[in-house]
């Protein structure tokens, strides 16, 4: 059975999604409002230093500009340091004690610092001020989850879903709790709902794969991990999960996958460097029977093939043969890597 992980600590594989629902306020057309508006645009572009400068200018022009403090707090929360984010949220709350988003923003910052009790206290206040905000319940559920208070987390995720039936993250997060409790059928139902609402929800695909693995449904689990990697090729947890499941399917420790992957990478590198002899040395005996002379590696098609092979995904693994899938010139195609005399070779 795969261990169900958590975001921090010893857990490795489960990913929780944290859409905190931090809204940004645009204000009016006077000068400090103009700086605030420009700061928001920069913040949305990820230009955090420039955004902070704009919010700071707005605050200089209007030291009681609550929304500018809140927005600068959001920028500091994303950029750091966290203590400056907390200071700005504190100022926004001092100026407007009923500013629910500021409590939420401060709670997020406490959560990121693993100060879960302080985060929960601020989520409580945000919910008191805005009891129909699904984001706040989902976020508080994450904090309860990190404290191991699963029943409270479950209640918050369910409340978020009650308030917003299309809230995919809340279904995913509730599925994680069900999975931790080994209520796998309920977990699958929630992951399926999350995926129905958001078919590109990488974490839900990965989490569904883990649940199917726990149920022994390995081929279905592999399909889920492959889907997660199709959506995000850099998702390391899904790669690790996929390789572990394939090792289980073969009944070995997974060394063969790494060796086969190296062959694919080596072939791609040889094609890229136009080393025909290296390419042919990595071909299977069957493939070599169809090759006459050295392959032409100077064409654009060869370069495209090298790039496609570097991004190839394992689709099915056996003891002596592994099926890969790649996208070449916009078309999905497959190839095999086979083991000959203990060495992995590219096959048709």
C-alpha cells in the first residue's frame, strides 16, 4: 500500500490544493487609487517588487488606504518576508476591523509558516464576518488537516462544497481525508467529481491514482499518473508514483525503468548531436534489420524526434519490454524499448 502523504513533514505524495480566494480591490480613479490599481496589475503579472513599490506609493499618498495595505500584504506573502506581510494585514485590520479578506490573508501567511493555530483563529474571524465564503472554509479545513483534526477538516470541506457545489479543490481535499481514513470508495467519488469539474486538475488525477493503487487496481492507477504527467510533465510526485506502480506490475524493484529511461534519453541525445553510430548502437536487433547505412540526423524531422523522445512517457511496462508514448509534430505515437542480453534497446 502507498502511504498517504501530507504537504509537509514525512508525507511525499498527496498534494493539497490551497486556493485561498484572495480578492484584490481596484478602488477609484484618484492618484493613490491609480497606484493601487497599477500595483494589482503588476501583482497579477508576478512582478512583485514593482507591485510593492506601487502599493507603497499609494500608502504614502493616503496612509489610511486600507486596501493598499492588504494588497501589499498579498505581495509580501508571495515574495517574502512574511513578517512584512503580517504587518500589512495587521494595519489593514486596524483600519477596518471588519475586513474579512485581511484576516484571510493573514491566516494564509500563518499557514505558510506552519502556525496552524493562529491561522485557524484568523479563518474563524473571516468566517464570522463572511459566513458564506467557501474559500475560507476550504482553507481552514487545510489547517485542521495539518493538525490531524480530520473530522473538523472534513466538516469544513463539506461546508465549502455546500456553499459552492462546483468547488473542485474542496472535493479533492475531502477526498484526501477519506483516503487517509481508508474510505477509498468515497475518496474516489470526490476525486472523480473534482476531475469532472476541472479535467486538468493534476493533483486530483495523482490522488485518484494513489487511491486506486491502494485498492490494488494498478493499471487504472498507472493511467491516472500518466494523465497527471501529461498535464504537468514536471510533476515529480506523479513520476515517483508511476514508477512505483510499474515496478509493482513487473514484480521487481523498478531498476529496469530507470535503465530503459536512460536508453531513451541517450538515443535522443545522440540524435541531437548527429551521432549516427551511437544511435544505431542503441537499436534493437530487429530494428537494425531495417536500417541500411547510417541514419540521416541532419533533418528538422530528426531534431523534432529527439525532442519528442526526451518528453516520452512510459505507458506500460513488462519484464523485457516497455511501451512509451510521445508526441511528434502534434501526433501521438508510440515506440518500444526492449531488453536484449540485459541491455535496453530502442525498438519499433
